[in-house]
């Protein structure tokens, strides 16, 4: 809570204006819907402001190619991609160096939440498609993928929530959007398991003191806790009685 | 699909009955969502029953083809993302995705839906490029009709981005009031042949057992602007005549929804 009040105080001093008059500790309007792809074993759509991602999960299913299978656990494959019309300037379809890296870090962010040892000799495929991009595609992708995993009925330790935060002037800011990304001294996306209190993804680019980094991570954690509630709501809406 | 199911569907078809109780000439429920993607110059999402297709249009500036120096360029691509079906694999588009994109492309191109001459900025040097990208969200049969319908709806709702002549740059994000010059609305109607029965808008089970497939794209004035046959069986001339008539009738109904 200390970080929250602190950042609020900071904002009063700086009096900076955010898009849509958001408070520094506020993320964009969030929509989470579970079960949007009927063919998939589990699926979800997450919309954070303009940024929209659909995730679908297939599995646990038999491993292909076979030599990849593990006798004691499931393997998790994650693929992140963006549709060509999701950005301002058309992006080329197909994998890029960026999407390959993001696929990997998203997989690593979700892996700690899955009881892979319950599904030996199988694979779980996660496909994330960003249909509109406007900052924070990887975090939105993680939020969607985690709900999709739960929707598929896969045993999990917790639902993973994710959001980015940064620092503009002297204010810690949650969920950077558009031009804020350039104004910010850094951009730190995190993924977090609120129930376990464990961080499963942490990236950063920028130039900042260790104290600031910790403050920003704490702010992002607070954001994740709120997103977590929305994710649970979506699952209850689909599966609750 | 197993043998019993296959026979069951073939039996049903021979009695002119369909697994989802539709009549042979019925489409599934068509839902059209216009411009769901703000970042695209135009977009549309079409749901045909459980089949779900998203199409976005992006515009850019490039060189014209040398044989058509004063015409814009249209490019259509399709991606069968593994998100949409357990059998779809990642990687570059396979032949079925390329076929789908080309059938949709042909419908738009051959019908003259877009007035390409109006997309010329400077002859021989600069023209507008129109990129139509098809993304399958869920595959439950008849992706061609859904993609074609989404593509033309997206094009009808496309507004050109602002082109700054001084800097020679496109200012994305700002949309001009100029609409893409679309003068015709081609509509694709696909038939599946099972035994001697022809089914409009086959679902995924019907596609699995069909012997042949024909896609007919019709224009506003009732002209045919594209045909594509698929599958191992053949058609008689009378069968083709019937399908053309039905597709003109169905095309008229669907065109009203765009």
C-alpha cells in the first residue's frame, strides 16, 4: 500500500495528464471473456484499452514430433503472433525475431503456474493472436492465455496476471500507453501469481535506480491483483452455477 | 471421421436432410460486425454459425506494376492460425490457405469492386496499395464464403489514411473522409456435393464427406465473377446451371447485409 499512496502523492506534484484522464495507478478499461473459440479446449479474449488478444489452448494432446516428449511431464509450447492489420503500419505476417522472443517469455511466464507433472508424455499448445496492438501486447497475451489454460481445465497453481509499469517525470505510472512509452524512463512488464505472490515474468528496458525499479514492480503487482479479479470473474461467468 | 458417421451423413444427404436441420439451400446464421479493429483502415468480422473470420484492410504506398502504371495494387493474404482449429499448424500458409486467399482476391479483382484507377497518386511512380488480410478465428466449415463476405464488408468500410504530399509519408492514425472507391459487392456462395445432393454453406462435417465443392462469386448485377471447383468428383452441366442460379439468388440476399 505504501507504494500506492506514494505514487499518488507523486502525481499530485507532477500533475501530469494521462490519456483518457487515467490516474497513474489506473490501468485502461479491461474486458476479459472466457470461451471465445469453440474449437479450442480452452480460450479467452482480453481487451485492455485498444489492445486486444485472443488466446486458445489445445491439449494436453499427444506430442509431435515424438522425440520432444518428456516421460515425466507435459511440454508447453507457446506461440505469439500479430495479425498484419493490428498495427498502424501493416506488419508482415509470419514469425519475426520479436515475436519469437515474446513467445518464449510468455511460455516461461505461464509455465510456473501449470502442474505439468500431472500430464506426462503430452504437450499443451498455447496460441496467442493479437488482433489489435496499442502497447502492452505481451501482458494482454499472458492474461488471455492464463484464462484460456484455466478454461481448458488444466491443473494450475494460480492464474497468472500481467501488466506493465514505468516512470514518467517523477511519477510511477501503471500500464503505459502509446506516447507514454516514449516519455517513460523505463518500461517494466511483469507477470505475477497473486495467490502465490510469485513473479513469473520480468523484463525491463530503460535506465533507473534499483529503488525505483522495486517501486515500479510493486505498483505493477497491485495492478496484477486487480486484473486477477477480472480474470476470475470471467471464468465464473463461463463456468459458475 | 469414422465410417459410420460418414455413411450417416451421406444417407442424410440422399434424403435432402442436413445434420443441423437446415434446408439444402440455407446458410447458417450470418453475423457481421463492422470495423471492430480501429487500427485497421477498415475491418469486419463475420460469423457463419461457429465459423469466425476476421478481415482487416491496411493501406500503404508503393510502386505500381509496370503493365498497369496508373492503377492501385490489391494484395490478399490468408492465415489459418493454429488458434482456430486443432489440425491447423504454424508456419507459412499452406495450399488451402493460399487457395482461399486467391479465391477471395479473384472475386474482388474480377468484379471490379475497387476502382483501381482512382488509387493512382502519380503515374508510373506512386499508387495506393490495398492489403486485405484474412485471419481465421474459428473453423467450422465454409471459410471461403465467410472470408469473402468479411473482405468485401471491410473494403466497404475502409477509409484512406492521410497522405502528406510534402513529407511523402502516410500519417497513420488519422483517417481521411475519403472512402475506398468500392462500386460492386461480390458475394461468394459455396456448394458441397455429397452423393447427388448439393448443400449450400457446408459445415465442417459436411466438408469432410463431400466429394466435390464449387464456389460461385456473383456481382450486384447478377453476373458471375469467379468460380472455383475443388474435390475429387465432377459436376454435370445441369448441376452447374442449378448452382449458378442458386448462387445468384443467395448472393442477392446476403448482399443486403453488407
